[in-house]
């Protein structure tokens, strides 16, 4: 039996080709180089640990640096990304070793690490990495056939856009104080996340009254088993009235794509009640949300103060 020569190394330029090969091996699907570059080149500093056995890439763990507003202040956080171990190197503790070393190296630089562990990895994150499984996010779904046709002039403040302008910075500032945890959704981030995304086509609706920006929503269309679906991946609104008008208009737009169902995540309880009132139902599809203290900071456990949408995950 060949003796293993396992060693941890930080990412260096050119490693992405081996990373993409490992992704294909582990997940049985392709990640394009264009997508990897878009995701990981946004930050000047990469937090990617690799486990090598001589020249064989045995494991990978990465955290994506992202600015959030946390308990009233902006901090640099780490979004927990792709966890991969080659099939030939299972049960060697590679994931635990890579993650612990990355957390140690980024301590107090990325004050909290957060993400959405799947059912297979949740136990490991909690037992071996000391994560807190704060709460679960449930997917809500509506049958688009229930949506009424657009009433003339009802939504004349809402229009499609193809770029986020600088007044989105002010919109985020006005809304973000309501929450203790929210990704910094300024114009730069929104344009990167939705306009420059090389993998998905997103449709963006803007609510603007008398040239005052009051909210936005973002959705995408996809096909699964010959049925068209939509994910309403992101939204911000100055109040519940703007929110429900945006959602109703979004659903009308989705219906024009001939999609059969629309899905959404929402953690704001007031918004969740409004969605229930117009026909959204819990489909029993649960996503875990977890967080790790990685610096001198207090972990906030009140789930009502966390603002999460599908766009905060790398899946959507």
C-alpha cells in the first residue's frame, strides 16, 4: 500500500484547474472556469486550503470573504463554500483538518464564518468544527396558476432594470438597520452578484416612485424534469407595502415565462405572513443555517434578526 504524503497548502495561481477536476469527481458535474474566476477573484485575498498527497489533490475547503452588517457594524465575514474530499481519501479527517487550519489562519480577520451545511456535512460542522446550527430556512412555493392577471396601471412604479445604480447604497443603509445580520447589498455587490454572474440569467425589478428608490426584487427561471420553475432569489423593500407589490409584480412577470411554480426564502416574519396570505406554502424543503465564532465577537442567536434570501447561498 502506498504511503500517504499528505500536506496542507494554500491556494496558488494555477491550482484552480485541479480544483475543478476534483469538483467534477466529487459532485459528478462540471464547474466552469469562468464561474470559479467570477466567484473567487472578487476578493484580493483568497481563503482556500488544499490537501495534497504529493501531486494528487486529495481535499479542498474554501471560505469566501464577504462584508456583512452584524449587530450594527460592518465586519468582514467568511461564507463557507465548497467542501470536497477525493473518493480515495475518505475517512482521514481531511475536511476537519483543512477547515480548522483555515479558521486559525483567518481568526479575527473573518470574525464569523457562516453558511448552509447540507444534511451530510451538518454533523461534522457541529461536532468537529464547533459551529452553531442557529435555525433552518424553509422554502416557500406558490402555484403560478393562482396568480391573477396584471391590473392596468396597478404596478406602474415597478420596472425592469439591467444595472444597479449608486442609490442602491442609500436603500441598503435605510433598510439594514432593521436587522442584526445582513450581507452588504450595495450597488457594487448587487452588480457583481446578479449582473456579472456568468452562470445564471437574472431578471431585476425596481420599485421607484417620483424617482425615489423604494425596493427591488430578483428572480430567475429554470427547468427541472420538463417543468419551468422560478426562484425569487433576492429582494429589499422599505416597508411591507412595497414588498408585497414587488412580489405580486414579480409573480406576474414569472407567469409570462410560463413557469408553473415560484420558490422563495424569507426570514422576516412579517414578510412570511404576507406571502402566506397570497398563497405561498411551506414545501418541507429545509436548509440549515449555521455560524461559527471566529474572532472577538458575540454570536447573535435571535433568528428573527437575521436577513437571508436565496442569493446568500451559492446554490441559487
